[in-house]
C-alpha cells in the first residue's frame, strides 16, 4: 500500500518574516506548504505490514517553495530559503496547527 493513502493532503500558505541577504531588508513573504494530516482510520485492504507503518505515521508539513524574490523595489533579487523544509505537527487533540504556529522556528525555543 502506498504511504500517501495514510494522509489527507492540502496546500496552505503561511506568511513568514524573512530578511533579504542582499539588501538586508525584512519583509513578510507568502510561503506555500503541503500539509499532510494522518487519517483517523487505516484505509481498506491494508495488511499487517501496512498496519505497523500506519501506527508510526505522523502528520507533517513540507515546504513547497524553495526560493523567494525580495520585495524591495531596488533589490528584487531571488534568494533561497534555508532552514527546515519538513515540520512534524502535533496529532494530539487538534489536527491542525494553531494560527500562530511558525514552522521556521519550530523547536527553537
């Protein structure tokens, strides 16, 4: 069974505050993420191996955008996004991350 059948996929856009490495101006950029939420039940036709993989599966987010363009009118250079490209989300209680969830600072306390 394909692992993608364990998840519900949807795209989300989150605004992140980034600093351009060329002109050093801070601005908010919309970044696209693929959110994969673990289904509540195992899909039909799953074997014992699939049950084990489903038990270990967790909800997570994958960053789609790899580069952004600076919003400064004089700069407009593209720069690469660094940091985490995959973020695990909590399965306890709510299935979706909170509104103030910042995937770039996840785990950096």
